[in-house]
C-alpha cells in the first residue's frame, strides 16, 4: 500500500513538472505572423514635447497594398536587403519589404512586409517633416504636399532628393540615402529665399495603426522601445494606451521626454523601425496613443527650433533603421555610427550576461560550420568542456554511490523499521567513502540557467528564424515537424490542439532515450519514491520538450550523449584503477 502511495506521489510530482514547464515555457507558434502594422494620421510634434490630438480616422474599405501603391507617384527603393517605395505625396516611407525573410517556409510565401501604406489593413509608416514655430505663418509641407524628385530610384549608389517650394520662395528638401542593409540616412534642409526671417523645427515620426498581433509571451517584448539618456525603455501597446492617450490625458512622464541622442521606435519579435538622431543631438520625444475607430500608436521626436535668416539655409541630419534585428548588423551600426547600446534592441532578458555570450558564441561557430545546428552542437561541446571539472567530480561521486549500493541495501535491511538510524548510518557511510548523494544534481542545476538562456536565444534571435539543420529539420526555432500523430510525416494532416501534447517528434524521442540511457549509468536513489520519480523523468521531459524549438532539443540530446560518454569513461576507466 505504501509503495502504491509513493508511486502515485511520483506520478503527481511528474505531472507537476510538466505543468511547471508548460507555464514557464509555453508552446508558442514559432512562425512570425504577417506583420500587423499601424498608424495613420496627420499629426505633428510640438517643440514643447506634445503631440496634437489629430489621429487617423477609420476607413470603410480596406484595400490591398498593390491597389494603394499605384494611386500615387513613388520613388522605388532597392538594395540587397530591402525593396519598397517612398510616397511622393507627403514624402512618406510607407512601403518596405525584407528580401531575406519570408512569412513561412512555404514555397509561395511572401517576403516580410515591414512597412505598409495608409488605407491597408494595418498601416505602418514613417514621416519626415517641418512645422512652423508658434506665431509664424509660413507655409510648410504636409501630408498632402506633392514633392518633386531628382531620381526615380533610391539605391546604395544613387541617393534621392525630394524638393518642394512654397509661395514665399522657401524651399524644403529631404535627402535620402541607403546602405546595403537596413540603414537610411535622411537630411532635411530648408533654403530661405524669402525676404523675411523664419523659424521652423523638424520632426520625425513613426506611426502604426491598429494594435499589432503579438506573441504575448512574458519572455519577449514587443511594442515601444527606445534608449533615452542611456536608459532602455520598453513599453507594450497597452502601456501606451493607458499612459499616453492624447496630449491632454498623458499620465506618465515617459510619454514626453527630452534626450541627447539615443534612438526610439517600435519593435516586433524579429523586426524593428527606429529613428536615430545624431549623437548628442538634443531632442524632444513623444509617444502617443489615440483612437478614432482605429488604434493609433506614435513614436517620434522634434529637433531644435531653427531660426533661418533671409538668404540662409540649414540642414538637419538623422538616420532610420528599418529591418531585421540581426546581431552582427546591429553591432556594426553601433560601432561605426556611434549608436549607443543598439544591440539591446534584441530582447536579451534578465539573463543578458548569459544570453548575449551564448548568441555571440553560436554565431561565431556558425561562421565556421555554416549551419546553426552544427553551431549548437559545437556550443554544447564547449559547455561540456567548461563544466568538465564539475561534471567529473559529480560522476566520480555517483560512481562511488553505485559501488556502495550493496552496503546501502544491507543497511536498509538491517534497520527496516528505524528510518532515522538508517539515515544516520547512510550519512556515516557517505562520509567514510567520500560519496555525495546529491552530487549528481549539481550539473543539472548548473545547466538550468544555460538551458533557459539558450531557449531565450533560440526564441528571440533572428539568426535562428527558419534556420535549417539536416534531414527533416527545416527550422531550428520551431518544434520537430515529424510527430507521432502523423506517423512521423507519413500522414498529412493538421494535428488538433487537443492531441498536440502527445504529438512527439523524432528528435524529442531521441532526447528522451538518451536521457533514459544516461540514468541507467547512475546509481538508483536510496529512497524508492525518489527512484520512481527519477525513472519517470525521461518520459516527462520527452513530452515537455516535444513542443520546444528543435535547436533546444538538439542541445539537450547532444549534452546527454556527452554525459553518457563521460560517465562511461569515469566508471570504466578511472575507477577501475582504484579497484
């Protein structure tokens, strides 16, 4: 009866482990959703650090992007990483596609659409403009202004200049240039050919309309992100709605702020649009939310007021990042362009002291291996080498425990009804022989933060996005696609959510087997309840890890194999010399 009770207890604890892992690491759709984007309105930032209350209105008919694009004259954008266009009406950057990334692994999948124009389902675009200073009556360009261009295409070797002149002979220019990746350089100029002195100030603004579809997972931030006065600010869309709704209802100081340099914008899981003023440039920063049938989210800044005398001109420089959060590219921009902490745009989390080095290490191995699966294997070997002294001490202790099994069994038979006395004698035996019954747990305890950090890296870094391994593993950031419920790919059907828990893939099964085999090399715990729990763990972890990224299961499997090899070596070679 007692044994049955202990068995049920072991099963209950195992189920608790499954629930705990599902809560801590819930299964998520690893496919990046088609970008949900946002904002449309004709609002202008104010030098007093406030955004006016004008927000985009709702639209009755949502139009396909292609239909919207042909309605206006545009400047094409083309480099090795991006394609898109700039709308000459309003000088709006509202069409941008990422050429190196697709929505899914399907052959007919579209490239990621980062920016989308107004009148589409989820507009997301960037404005560059001017506003007259209070009391001035000069005419400045707005979202209805028809700009002229000196070229029809923006490329890394062909910058583009947009021009518009008002009735007072004041000329406004916007110069666009682009590199081979995701960085735009924008210079706004004003040439005052009038007979009067004028005062204007520049603004730059990112707008999103409709709340984007987010993964909504606690280890991942999506929403507003900025580095202001060397402080990283991360706010989700609900925060903006609660704190920064309209100019007269602002509830938090971060909605209106001042900074010298820095950067600000919106981030998704893998993509980001970020305004970057010149280093040490004093700016007023504004974040806003509004709703007039559609949610509007806005992040932007205004520069200093420029006083331009008759016959004089000024220029205002800045940059825009719009693309994938690739670690190497972000790091290059940070170093070459003096953008502070730009790699922190990737959500490294609380364990950044681990996640960052892990990401750098895997990327370094990838540079030599050419495959992220092989890079993960190399990283696993590196971790085993670093933890080798701890693991060796642990395995030696476990080997000693295995040799003591007969003596431990004798003590259990000697004191069957005196548990306290038996424990005392066991402790004395352990001390006399130099064995530690908990030593086998130490490598696992050390592995937990590494495991979690690697999980974080695989989840948030774009380098793992659709990264293939070999065979049937086409995406290391997604679970093993060949599960038990499809007979490992022989049956083509969509597994219902109810059965997903038992849809175990080939790689998780292999991982569970290696974990079971590793346990067989360890001595069984003296406590029968503990022994039953440990015996169930390979099966529990097989089910738990079935929904994890294949790259993470690969790491665990290789780690198990290396542990088996190390245990065998210690037990068969080292301890044999002491016999």
